[in-house]
């Protein structure tokens, strides 16, 4: 079986040995110094000022939107656009926060929102924010999207859970919006087993995210920020550690996850390099006339998984069967079109034409691209997808 993922970690044996030693010697396993250190080095690696580590990528999305609500950046009823082809927990926080979800169609040749699809959606109904998904390591013209958002006063945030390490026109994906979210789930670019991160350069948002992560208290803030909250709310020092200043959750990671992140991060450039090499080999199959061409114009395409968009449902069935016969694990393209999902139909009444998202939902699939694939794995995958 050629699995989507081969191991829990990259360099698994070394990582597990280091983890065992850490657990046996650590004085603290709950969130603590390892978490802080991982946040600092990951923010630096990604050229961002601030990072907040949480217990999953889905929690990162939830924390981001709760923080924006708490700050008044967004308010109940505001319209938030999102990539129609994405993962469910990108959309769920929009609904959970009382915001209005506005799906935006994607391009078939990139699987992502473009400025053109964004402009079309905005012309039909204006919105206050865009939560864009950088799907499967790709993007469309995200620089033009950022410019359009600036022109219209649209708040821009990125889900970069599937594109860690991808670079477009000299800028890493995840650095175009005010904030971006990441996943370190076992199947993603880098694993902390479960885990997620929010990156931003906004100090006010950073402080609120730390409160949202942990009960709404101020324990993880800077001393001046703690003092400001105490004075604003007239809280005696004795009660401060058990005062809850805003709406929040318990989304804290453990220091075990922080340690794993620190152990895996030195391998990240190597993992990305191997994903790029794999993608370049696999992308030869896009010449197959049974597939809709994917035209990816990236400096670095850190491909999370390798997508195939068939020209018909019948063709999809043919190649799904081929992959299954060859022992190649495959999946639908992420969560497909969110408007086709039962939760969305239950909680949202917004209806928009999304022909490309519906097409991808119907005839797409992806196979794995992980850094531990062998040359034989890649040959088998290319063979199964060749005309």
C-alpha cells in the first residue's frame, strides 16, 4: 500500500527516542517553555512576528475568529467570504460566531480562489472579510487578491494548513493576510501528532489569541498587558489569575507537542524539498488528456497531496479503480465543495453559483505526496495515472 502518510514523524525513530527521553526527564508536560520556544522558532522560520500554538489546526481557525469577534474587528452578522473548496472547520467557526458565510468559487487550473472569482463574488454581494484557503500547496494570484482586498477594505486571513513552505512571487503563503492558520496534524507537512498555529504581525490580535487559547485569562500576556486589564476592570491582584476577561476556550497544546515541534522543525526544509521533487515527478501526469490541466505558477510548490481533476465522472471511476488495484491510497479533494456538505445546508441559507467547486467535488481526487516516498512509489503512481 502506498499510503498518504508513512509515519507519524519524519525521521521517526530518532524523534521517538528523543521524545521518550524528554518525557522521562521533563518537570512539566502541560503547556510551558517548550511551547513558547516552538512558537518563537516557527514564527522566525516563517518571517512573522508572533505565533500562538494551539491543540489543532481546527482550533487555530476557531481561536482566530473568536479573537476577531472579541476585538470587535468582526461582529455578528458580518459577511465572511471563504474558499468554496476547503475543509469543514474553516467554515464552521464563521457559522458558530454568528457571521454570514459567503462561498467564493475557485479556478479549475489552480483549485484556488483567484482575483477574478473574488471580484465576481464581491460584485454579487459585498463582504467584510475573506478567509482564503491555500489549497494543497497551491494558490492563484494571491498578490492581486491582497490588492483587491486592500482596495475594498476587505479583511484578509489565510488558512495555510495545506501549504506550509509554498512560495509565490518571493513571499511564503501564509504571509499575505493579517493572520494565517496552520495544522501540524499527523498527515500534514510537519507533525506534532495534533497541533495548530496562528501567525500574525498584529500585537493586539496576538494578545487576544493567547487569551482565547486559555480561558480568557491574562496569565500568558506581557506584564504591561496584564496590568492594563486589571486596571481597566478594577481587579485586585489576588483575583487576577482567576479572572476571565473575554470569551475563550481551552485550546492549549501540551509541552510534549511543543517539544515534538522543536524536534521536527530542523527537518522542515528537507521535507519541503522532497515534496517539491515528488510533485515535479508526479506533475508529468497532468499531460494526460483524461485530466483537466493544473497550471501551477509557484516559486516553491510545497504540495500537501497530489490532486487529479478528471474530465468526467466515468473517467474518475476508471482512475480510482486503477489506484485501488495498484494499492495507492486516495481521497476526495479535501472536503470538496462546502455547500454540498450536510452541515452547511443545515446552518446556512446563502446560495451562490459555484460551478467549478461543484465540478471538483464531483470528479476530483488526490493521492499522497509525503517526503518518505520512494522512487518505486512514485513510478507506481505515475504509471497508474498515465493515459
